């Protein structure tokens, strides 16, 4: 049973909400508005014209997003920019991540799997899912920031700024040298998520546990918080935690149960074992093809208008010729290189 928060806790929560409001207002971390131009978009911000995303973000389906294609030694701001198994180290280069899963004891983030940070907990510092606050957003600790960022003062930062660039560049060079000598690490396989309340808050860990493998149980003063373990923030936890969690790729926000869009590429595998790259974007266990009709031979004496593939149905992501037959049995190529979409 949850207890009613004390007046002191109510005040603390109100202050926390105020701080989060600062994060929401400043999360874009964009450029100056002195010129009259709109600020550059941050992670998750609307990037419709005329508001572009700030570097290194890109516009994906109308939202500023992070593209995870950097290999080991690549310059980075966020861990999500790095390829699976890597994380954005303090030197601002992609480095092999550790193998510590959620709840593992750690001395630094380098010991945790990609997407996790080493944060103070009741039982000492443990690997814990990183936060969601972008550069410039309000924070009180680094674990609140997106993976790769650091809380300096009261704001999440990427380490740039006066007096910080030289040290960052030196660290980046050293990081590249180390990257050339290091090997890859195994991706992690999380266990059922345990009860991990924040440090020094003193609530009952047992009563907070909701027996849901998709959540982490945390405490805020006298209140329990059952937080979904959702690395790509699409509202679903990875099926690696349990089949009921539903997300077949927890590093690809567009891959989740109920997805209705079609895709011509596989979703990313991510850092979680079991997140296999395939075309099953709606996570129903099958790769459903978008176009399945076939027009075999467009000739003869009895015809009806139809459209379809010429010959056979291409595999997901493959191309083929899309044709039409009119009532006079005359073939017409509509698209010679149509690519098959799937979900």
C-alpha cells in the first residue's frame, strides 16, 4: 500500500517538477535566437521547417533523432550514436561498453552495458538506465541525462564549453589510440529487473515490487515508482526481460507492438541479446509483406484491370517490377525498381 507523502516531500516533488519544467523548456540545446531564427532542435523536438536539428542530430519523421552508426573511435556526443556494444566515453569517442547489466555493481560507466550508466544506489553504485534529458536541460545528477552526457552544475552537457575543449580533445585522441587496440565486448542479456530504489530515500523495497519483469522499482521519498525499462522510449520494454514486455528491438523506437507503418530496411539489433535485426517491425513474430499481388503474364483474350508484381513477390527489402494490365491486356510498367516494404 502506498503511503501519503509528507508535506516536506510534497515540497521536494514540487521543486523537482519545477526543475523538470526547466529541462523541458531547454532540452533543445539549440543555437542563439539573437538573429531572430528559431532555436535548433534537440532530441525529440519537432524539426519541421524552418527549424533544423542541431548537430549531430538528424530529422527523422518530423523529430530530431540520434543516428547510431559510429564505429569504435568515432567522435560522439551520445551513446546512441555508437554502434551496438559501444558507448560514448568521457573522451567523447565510441568505446567498447562493459558487460554489467541492470543492477550490476560498478565503479564507472565503462563497466556497464551500452545505454546504462553507473549511478549511486542503496547497495552502492550500480548500472542503471540513463535518463532522457538533453543538452541544456536541468538536472541534479548525471544519471538523469541522456547516455553520454554529464550533469555539470544544474544542466546536462556534452562536455563542450570554455576551458573544457582542450581536455576533451586530448581525451579523444587518447581514446582513439585505445580503440585501435581493444576488442569487441559481448552484448548483455538483462535478467528480470530487480528492485533498485535510489540512494538514501529509505522506502520499503519489497512493497514497491510490482512483480512486473518490464519495470524497475524505485523510490521517491515515501512513494514507489515502477519505471518501465524502455531504452528506446517507445513505451515498451524489451522481450529480453520477458515476452509480455513486447518490444522486439529496444534500440529502435519505431519497432514495437501495433506498428502500422511499412519499412524497407531491418530494424537495428541493439545491445540487448534477443534483439535480432529483421523486418518484424510490429513485433508479432512474422515479417508481413506490404505488396503481395502478382500479375503473371499480361496477355490473352479475357483480361481485367489489375496491378501487381511481374513474375513473383520480392522478399522484404528487395526490389521488383510493378506493372498493370488494362482491359485490353496491354502491360504497362508502373515502377521498375519498387522496393518491398514489410512490418
